[in-house]
C-alpha cells in the first residue's frame, strides 16, 4: 500500500484537481490522509465531501507543514509514504512508476519524479521544469535541479540525486523508521521550508540513496523561488533564514565546514547583511539557532553518532553544478558523478 499524505492550509483552489489526479492513479492500493492546518477558505468544504474515502485530520491551528506531515506519517499504514503538496497534480502512472522503481532499487530510501510547472492561473501545464530532485551548492544552499529550464529531454535518465523536493517525495517505510530523530521524521522546528533538504542530508549521512525517476511526471505550482525573495511574505523568508542555520547545525561536520569555508562564509555574510541593511525583522531568524543551541547540539550528537557515510564521500555532492550518480545497466549506482553539460545529462541506460 502507498499512503498519500497531504497537508492543507487555505488550499481550496488546488484541491479538486489534486484529488482528481489521485483518483486516476493506475496503482490502486492507495490510502489518502489529509491534515488540515485550520484553513479559513473553502478547504474544509472540499475535505468534508471527501471524508467517506479519505482520512482527514483536523487541527485547530496552523502547526506547520513539518508537524502536520508527522501527524499523517504516524497515521499511515502504507509500505511507501508519498508526501504530496496540495498544489501538485500527478500523472496517472506517477505512483505506479515510483513503486516499480523502489522495488527494483531497495537501497533507495526516497524517490522523486519529474515535476513541471503548473500554471494555476491559466489552468494549464507548462514545459518548464520545476524540479528533478534537489542538490546542494558549495555555499550549502539547496536548489532544485533544472528549475526554470524548458524540458527538452535533458533529464530523461534514472539517476541517484541528493534528495527529493518535498512537493512530491516518496519514502520507503524502513527509511522513515531509520531517520527518525527524537520521534520526528520532519524536524518540526523548521515549521515550513527547507525541511525536505534537511531530511535529504540526514538520509545521505545514514547511507540512504534518493532515486530520480523521470517517467513519474507531475505538475507543481511553485510559489517560492530564490528570485522572488523580496516579494515573499515575511514569514516565508523568516523560516527560510532560520532553517538554513538549523540544517547546517545538525548535519554539517567541522571538516565539511572547513572545506567549504569561504563560499559558506560569503553566503552567510550576504544573509546577515540583508537582515541588517534591508529587513531587520529577519535578525531574530539569524539568532534563533543560538537560542536553540542545546537542542541542536543534542540532535547533532544523535545524527553524527549514527552516520554511516563520511563527509569525504559526501563532499562531491556539494557543487555549483548539479550532480547526480548514474545507474549502470543492472540498475545499480556507478561510481562516477554525472554533471550537466551543454544542457544535456551524461547518464544513459535503462529506466527503472
């Protein structure tokens, strides 16, 4: 069984198409669990109409994406858990393609498909890539592979990537159980934003892989991108700044920070400078991790004591050119990283 886990908060404009796409899935063994974070639009009306077929959990306040997803995970019965944004529309074979790929690649703890942009205003799909997995740059930013590019077939091969974007990420039950820290899958201190990158980093440290499956296609309404930062609500930018430092505090070793010191330090100066000179409301986000130092130190100790992969092995993933690892003809990982060159991927071979 696949458990589809959705968190809603004033999501009414997306839900009918999101749910219709779930109902069209060719993979039939699916349960749907929706956690509503006290929506004030018509979301509740739509969800009440679905309560005969979906499990709906009602919160009396907005507890954040991470905590709400954790509620859904605790209620889920599936062997695979698909964390899905309400603003994502799946192709009919999306779940079936991921399940097939996960069965053929047991080392894959997480899987992601090809997400294209969904233009909700025009009620249409677009050929613009939203995400083909996430990657980390040398300054420890995480970005979506291929974002804003036109899909010309440059991401048509199955590859190991650093992690899955939280908009539509499928997780193996054994992966979920293995990466829990203090009873949480997603770190609830993140509230929203970057919790998927934090999870991906933790998974890499614990030796799990993330498989990109290009035949699993979906459309996503992307509202938060780096280029739109100045036009985003304060709450989004506040959590984004805070979570950058939380994520690093738990996952990055001293050795990795030393190897990437200059690009990371320069980025930090830019973030702090922006808070000082452009929006001082963000200063509390910069200092938030210091107030949580004891908790971060405790979580860090837990994660680092259980790590199975050295930072020497992880260092190549931190690159300003998106990296992936090709699958060989047997479906196993090759030893070489692939990088984008001239808009094309260097991997080739069978799809899972």
